[in-house]
């Protein structure tokens, strides 16, 4: 980025090549829309380039870049939806109901024997979208970018302790929303080993 600040266009292309897919993934999770994610990915790198003269290496570059992407995502969400958030339909237990594109004559089979992967993905995305913007950003940055609490805090302008609390609350919320899905995709124990994967 220091080379970019000095006017090195090759360095800028290197950054785009390295971070484009990662920024796009983050924005897709934040916005839930492929076209909006692509638009704001381009805007993120445009803003980065415009801000190159003011860049100072005071924190990890990725944190600075994702701060730009997150701010753009929040602005887009507020422009499109305002502060209102439509509640998602849930079962009596608080989990998301599994939806099927066509009626089924019998109850769905366990996922490892017939449930379509796309259905699981759609339900997980719906659960992620049910989180507030900070929770969603924290989860995505933690799981996909493997950022530390401190790094996420720089993106969200929060203390590391606040980020930890935010992620914990998000995990509790996701576990509730995805209770039905988790029951269906729970791996079976390997023979001779009764332990289950729980992450």
C-alpha cells in the first residue's frame, strides 16, 4: 500500500488481485445480494485508491481495507432498508423453518441422505441476515478472514472485549436460528469414536 501511495499502479493491481475475492465474499455476506456485492467491491478499491495519499501504516492493511468495505455496506443497507428490519418467521423453538421449493409427500430425510445442499445454504444465509450488521460483520471477519478481536475492533470501531461479546451473542443467536438444520446435519460418530464435531 505504501507503493500504491507513491503512485505504483502495479502495486495497486497486486492488492486488487490478492483481496478482490475476500472483499467480495465479505460484502456478499453483509448484503445478501450478488450484484450489490460486486458493485461495492469495485467501490471499495476505488475508495482505497482515492485515499492512498492519506494512508498511514498504523494498523494491518486488511483491517483498513475492510473498514472501507464495511462502511460502504452499512451505508447501502441503510439506504435500502433504513433502520427497520423485517422479522424472520421462526418455529416455536425460535429456529428458522426449513423451506422447500416444492411440496413433499413425506417428511424430509436427513441431509446426508437427501436434503439438498442449496436448501441448507439458503437457511444459513437467512440466519446470518437475521443478525444485526455488527454481529454479521464480526462473524464473517472472524470465520472467513480469521481476524483477531483487536483487528475486528478496528474495522467496527469497538474494543476487543466488545467484539468478543458481540461474537458470542451472534453465535447464540445463530445456534437458536439454526437448531433444526444443525440437528439434521450433525455428523455421525466415527466407529470407535463417540465424539461429535461441534464447531
